[in-house]
C-alpha cells in the first residue's frame, strides 16, 4: 500500500502548481409548456451570450463566485431572469420551461456541486459511446478504457472491475436490473449487449463504494437511462459488422412517446481473422422499445421491452499456432471434424410507474420479467500434432514442423439446455424533508431455472486413452502389460437441475448536504439486506440472510480551487446466483453462502482549466477484503465455480484518470490503473486470482483537421499486463502460476461528415438528412497477437503440459455509414 499512498500524495500536492480560471458554466434544455424543445432562445449574462439549438440545448460561460444575472429571451415567449451564484469551474445543469403569458424571475445559489460528482460516479456522454471505434462498439467498449475496468477480449462485452469477475457487476436500464444469458462460454457467442446505444441518454458508472440503493453485487454499478423523445427522428448505421435503426416518435399532445431500435450483428469479419479456419454462420439480432406515457402531472408510466436471438453455428476446420522461444520454436497443428450449434433466445419486459405524490415525495413501482431459452450442442473431434518447428532460414522446410513430439485426438461433446424465468416486483420511495433526502425500496425476486448439463471429453494420445485423474484406476502400463481397467472420459459432467430461488431484498438510505465551517460536505448512509431460499428437486431447502451497511462522505474545502475529497465504503454481499450454486460436476449446492467484501475507497476529484479549456483529474485509492469467497476458474468468458466458500481474498489498487478538451470542442482522456488481487484457498497460501490484472493504461482521443473540421479522428488505445494463464483440468492451480502475454490493442476510426447542421446539402434528395457521415475503422491497428486463454496439450513422451495460447483477432478493416433524419 505504500506505493499507492506515495502516488496519491504526489497528485494531491501537484494541485498547488496548477492554474485555474474564475469562471463556471450553466447549461441545460429549454422547453415550452408542451414539453417541446425551443430553439433560438437568447441566453445572456452581462459579459457573454449564446442561443439554444434545435434540441433546446444551451451552454453559457458565466463568472464564478459572484451573483450573475442570466436572461432567457425569445421572440414569441416571455422573458425569464435568473440570478445564479456558481463556484469556480462549476458545471451546473439548469433546465427551463418558458411560457407565453408570464415573465419568470428566480435565483439559484449553488453550494454543492453536481450530485453525481459528489457521489464519485463517472458520467459517459452517449455521443462519445457511438463514435469511439471498437470490435464491440458500445457502452462496454468505453468502460474498458476506464481505470480499474479490465477486459482482454475484444469479442466480448463482459468486463471485470477491480479484481472481480464478470458476474459481479450490476447493470440497470431505467432503474431496471438486466441480465445476461447463462451458458455463453466464448466472446464469439455473445453477439449484442443488452444496451442499445442509439437509445441512450445518460450513462453513469461506479467502480466501488456505491450506495445502498444499488443491488447486491461486489464490484460495480452501470446505471443507464434511455431518452424520452421530444419530436420525431430517426438514426441508422450500417457497416461490415451489421446494421441498426432507431426511431423516435411523439404524440401530438405530447403525452405519449416511444423510441424503438432494431440491431443486426455478424462477427464473421472478426472471427475469420483468427488462427482457426472455420465455417462460421452467426446471426445476432434484437428488437428493443421504450414507451412512455404521462397520464397526468403526477403520474407517469413506461414500458421497456427487448427480444433478442443469438443463433451461433460454428464449424472449425484447421488451426496452426506457433509458440515457444526463438531457441525452441514449437507448433500445434489441429484438424477438426464436427460442428457447434448454439442458440440463445431471450425475452424481457418491464413496466415502471412513477407517482409524484407531492413536491417532496415520489413513489415508483417496477415489475419486470426475463426469460431465456438456451441451447449449447456440439460434437467436435480435434486431431492434433505437436512438434518442433524448423528454424533454419536456409531450409526448404523453414517454418514447418520438422519433428513430431506428440500426436493425439480430443473429442468434445455437449448437450446443454437451460430455461430460466426471473420475475421482479419492486416498490421505491424518495422523500425530501428539511434538507434531508430519504430513499427506500423493497423487492421480491423469483428465479425458476430448468437446466440439463451433459458434457464429456475423451482424450487419446498415440493410441492410449487418457483416463481422468480424479478416479483411482489401475495403472495403465501399456504396451508392456495389458490394461484391465474401465475406459472412462477424461471429463464427464452430467446433471439435471430444477431450482427455484425466492429473494426478498430492501434498502433504506439517508443523504444530507451541510457545512463544517465554510467547507461544504455531503453525507450518505444506508443499509440493505436480502433473504433468499433455494428450493428444488432432490435438494434440501436452505434459507440465508445478509445485512450490508454502507456510507459515503464528501468534502469540498473552501479553497479557490475546485477540489472534492470522498471517502466511501461498507460491507457488501453477493448472494449466490444460479451459476454460483452449480459446482464443477453441474450439481447445485444450496448451502453456498453469500460472498462478502469490505470496501474502502478514498478518492479525489479536481476540476481545473488548462489552455483556457475545462479538465478534470480523478484519483482513487481502494482496498477490498473478501471472505467466504467462492473460487472460480476463467476460460474465455465462461466462469466455473467451486460452489464452496473455502477461500478468502483481497484486492488493492490505485486508479487515475484525467479527461478534458485536449483538442478544443472534443473530450478525451488518459487512464492508469494498478491492481493486485490474491486469494487463499483452503489456507494453502495466497496466489493470484484469475482476474489479477496488475497494470492498465488506456487512451481515448478525439481530433479533427483544423482546416477541414468535417474530417475527424477517434483513437482507442489499451494496454493491460497479462492475466494468469490458468491450469489444465483437475490440476492444482498453485502449481500453474504462469501468465498470458500482455494485452495491447489500438483501434482507430476516421470519419468524414458529409451533412450536418453546419453543412447542409443543396441536393433535394439529401435534404432529408440531418446528418450523414462515412467512416473507416481499423481494429488492432498494429496487428498485435493477444491471447485470451491457453489450450493445454500433453506430450506423451516427456509427460510435459504445454500452454498454447488461444489468440484473438488480427488487424481488421471496417467501413461504417451513419445517418440521422
């Protein structure tokens, strides 16, 4: 921890040498009484002025630390005058409704900065999400550039946060928890993320120390809000990887609005760049809609629905992977027979009702249902040859296998089927009372899972069938003596589970703003709990209970510089989801307890001006102590749990990010993260966890040509040190602590804006476009060989196990067209 403290103190003291400007910003959206955006509103203060755009949006720079009069005027609406007092570098959102009858006057005194900033929530702009290139572009693509968030698989939308795994992250859309399919084992199979970026309005992310109102997970919260349209519009995108269309619609009286998007995805372009030659026929498609109805000034209703289908057909043909060292080059050659046919069909629907009982009280009722039907069927025979590569440059056989060290075959079979139904009912309340904010919620969840697991693997090496090491069998000493024992699969998993889980959870929390002297403070304290019961055929029912207190404290000193300090943490629990209850044999263990972690997060948030442009620097020091840990192995994106709380662990690290307008008018950032996470299984001593990603650097950069601003550049750079490489089946992980090679990736995009508000077209057939742009994307610009896992192959002669990397995609080019109507 001493290294972290030195780094943190260094950044805190560096603030003294940074310049700042005594100014602030007020921005927001201006609507009329029908909730329609108003353009060409003059917004002015004594020194500056601006106008609202066609969406009603405005942004005005005002002097800080003094009362300033801001005037809103429009040719057909009455004038509005507001007196504001903002802190230095304050970025305050002020939304206004203008009318044609009465002039309005008011005063806004800002004493505590933006609520999300106080809570330590990272805000990501939707426009940035849509523009930044990535093999799986979207919200998760941007998250992977944040410190503390790691993913070494560009084909996957899953991510790990501060030493946790993929199952430890909460995802909400419009306050509704969303889920992922259960059986996916490879990033190739995932297809589409639930979140449709064309529908997004706000994206908030917290990497730890979050409030009690968020659910029972150990690592992070991704909170997404879909927008409510104010007028008709449409957006479309097409590329070599797929296409999407989204449509906004609003009724004449403004009470109804809906936004609907449909997406299609095909990863063939990416998968065909890998070492394994395949016949690959994937189809990923989803339809999503968000409908809003305002029945009165007090009552609002909304419906969020999603239907998605992933149809994955995979027929591998051949593969050659070169590995080893310069002195001892090796190669693995594989010839395949068979195929894999997977299908994941999900249905999701949620109804949300919001009742504004009074100015100070709001109630919300949320009912949702999620159904997934999943099929994972494959029979794949792999016949392999492991040998030494001819490294003599003058040889005619250079680069080919010159000496075979081992041959064999491997037959993998699966007939896995799962049908899960998850139903939620939640009631929430929000109350303001004398500068205090009280929030509470109660939720019931019913999970019904029908699961059949049939998997087996047979390994044959040079004619000798390899028996599983977990059974005590007669010694196989062929050909010197006959083998009289049974022939059994190397791996064999068979189970059928009919499981029901009932969960009751709730939370209560309190927040308050105040002062200590002239220093502003913000306090939050809360507690959440959960009681759950596991029921099922041939299971002894088991009921458990958790209690999780959490708190946050923020301080803004009365300094000239705009600095926040935050301390947050608490006791966090993760009651086991279905996958955590299922052991390596596929059998559900109902007695698995909730994993628990103590979070302590100390952070600093500093807003400043550089080159007369806004910047922000955020640094966080964190520590997590975990008990009742359920150990797991990670193979691509498939997680297999031990279904036993037989370990303890810790995670510690430091995150740093600086973001701002490195190029005027664009947002870019640089991230750095240091992480160390280890676990102690059965008191054998601490070893690296599968997600122990020590160092992380990331750069997200936007630029444009000064003389031709319609030509834009987007750059996404990520460097992660290698993850632990795992271990062979049934092996002791304490004996296999090697690491994969470092993950290095650069994705770059170039865009030419043909039509926008500043460059309208004179051609009649193009005048229906509000925006038209064409772009070129290059994924893995430097063609780095990144690995996600190892394939373990045994040399029958030397008895050695070779870790052969499974490489990801190479350099790929993509063309994209964006349209907005």
